[in-house]
């Protein structure tokens, strides 16, 4: 079992920055893939960025060059650094964890709201 605790959402003006944090706890000491998905109002949930335990990263095209996803394996913590935020980045951001590369359960956080507005 894995529990995910997110923090760092809020209201920011266009062009501003935010950092989200997600700490994983539970019975699994090392998690294969962690990341962030987001869901805007009226839209499907989409991948924003993920990172594996070997630091292989994936980003949705719309955030490349603006978002980064550092990870601290020792603390089972993943961050999402968001720069040059745009109104279209407004969404609920969900932390995601996939403990094993071969499959198994996926885990989700409760979500944190990010609103980009002037």
C-alpha cells in the first residue's frame, strides 16, 4: 500500500511560478514511477509529467520547457516546479505512483487545485 500526500497548490498570476510536492509513504520502500496528472474543468485527466526511479522523465508537450519534475528517491518525494504559468494550466493536479515496473496497482493522491488567473 502507498499513501500520497500532496501540497503546494494555490492561486497564481499568469507568468508566475508554483511548486507542488508529493510525499509517498507506506509499505513499499522504493517506487518505480511517480508523477503528476491534471484535470481541468470539463476535460479528461491528462499526464503532466512523470519520472522513474532512474530519473527518466516524460512531459506533456504543453508544459515542456516550463515544468520540471525533480525527485528525491531517499524521501520518496516528487516535486513539480511550474514556471511561466498560463491560465490553461488551471486544473486539479493529482500525484501518481506506480510502485512496480511490471504492473500492479497505481496510487493517487487526493488532488491539489492550481488556479492561474489575474
